[in-house]
């Protein structure tokens, strides 16, 4: 009996060692594959001139009518980990794969994505579904669907301080849009690099994947902003101030609190003004459509449209050496 137990123990130990060895080998192989993958090859793209900005359909967004999810028959794939909101990967009735985000961030992200796209920046394809049942999970109100096209590779995140566009007007303009939308969660992990095949080769599109922490209050007082910030809060957003002052050297001091606050300290009047003048080409109807697409109430659509228009006008009207009206 003792001999049998010893043999059993030896077999168990051997099996354990084999399992650990296999796991380590698998992990090593996975790391090797990641190393082999290397830096993605393609043309970096952050922004493209929106020649059709005055006619862009912000109700449908970058995906248009053709990409709208078919939610009549969804198939649950798995729960997505990470982030503040609950997310589920699903397949729709047309066979397309989506990441469905539920909760407070769904509306603000849908609207903010459309405003960035209208200005010519690279974005995810998103839609807001007012009510949907995900089999095996539950029924939810206001669900953001974000596309996961099979032909687009997600190459990880990109860093605000290290990218091909550092120092350009276009990257500075994207920072201005983060302030305009009150996006206080500007960490690098919320950025995504998308490898998109085109007729002219692969484009490496630098986009922001998570825009949920927008359209709210960025929080009061530098040391306490984390406790007073909000997201998807039309009233808080409307009551927040955009610009504090114009510095003597021509930089804009924004009334803004959030992560990576320092990256907003080098924006000039001309860069902020460029974004304002670009967005000035949008009609009130277009701006309102971005919020209608996110299923805001009529009152909220009016309030948010008014707040965005006011902010656009502030940016477009900036001048060096001219104090900001109090």
C-alpha cells in the first residue's frame, strides 16, 4: 500500500511538472509570437480633412446606414474584461461582431464619437440601441454597439506623448476636442491603433477607443476633482467653464481637470481656434443629431447642443492678447 502511494505521488508530481512546463512553453511561445509580430507597418493617419463636414450625417456616424447592427437575433460570445462599464462581445443577425457597452457611458461615448468623426478624426464605428436583449445575459436600456470588423486589426494602444504626430496642429486639435467634450479620462489605454486595409495599402489609424467619460463635469478643485467629476451628465457639462485665460505667450489655459492634465498646457490660441473654426461649419441640426443618435431626451438634446455650440464659438473667437470674457 505504501509503495502504491509512493508511485501515485511520483505520477502526480510528474504530471504537475509536465503541466507547468507546458504552460511555460505556451507562454514563451505566445511572447515569441508577439515579438515576431513587431511594429505594425502602414501609413499613420490621425486626421483627414473633412471636406463634407457641413453634410456629414451625425445621426448615423462613420458607419452610415449600412453598418447598423441587426439586433433582432444576437448571439452572446463572451464578457469583455476591463474598463469602468460592463461590456459584452456579441454577434448580430448579419454575422457582424460587436462589443456592446451597457451603463452610463454608452450615450456620451456614442455622441462624442460622432463629433470627433465630424471634425475629421479617426474613430470607432458606434451606434446606440435604446433597448436590447442579449441572450443569456439580460435586457438593457441604451446600449452602445462598437464594431469589430474582421478585416481590421487592433494593434494595441498608442501614447499621447509618443506618436508620429507629436507637435502637429492635428494632435493639438485632438487635445482641444478632449477638453471641449470634458473627457477627463485621457489615459493611453483608452487609445487604439487600428490597421485598416485600403486601396492604397494599410492605414494605421490613431483613434480613441473609449470616450465614455465625456459630457459631464471634470470636477472642481485640483486635489478633489476625482470626487466631484461626472460622466454623461448634461447639466454638469452645461455648467462647466471651458477657458480660464489666455497666457501672455499665446497659450490657452483651460478650466479643466483630469488625467494627464499637463498635456493640455502647450495648446496655442491658433491651435484651439483652428478646431473651433472647423467645428463652426457644423449646423445646429448636425450637432443635435449626434445627441439624438445617443437617445438623449429632447430637453437634453437642446441643452447639450447649446453647450457645444457655445464652446465652439469660444474656441473660434479666441485671439492673442484678448482676455476671456467672464
